[in-house]
C-alpha cells in the first residue's frame, strides 16, 4: 500500500512543475489540482491495499 501511494503521488503531484502551473493556470487552479491529486493518491492506495489483502 505504501508503494502504491508513493508512486501515484510521485506521478500526479507536481512539486517541480508548480511554478509553471502557477503562471499558466493561476494560483487557485494549481493548488486545487495538486491537493486533489494528493487526495486521489491516498484513495487509490487504500483501494489497492484492500484489493491485495
């Protein structure tokens, strides 16, 4: 479950690309996208953990 959370968070949450997203999409959209991606990563990790048990 931890590896699933790590990999999905690594792919979906853009810390390095955040400055570019801030200029292109705006502050609110970039932050909402990253927070929702983090939430979805946690949900995906829990689902994978339940399926693998």
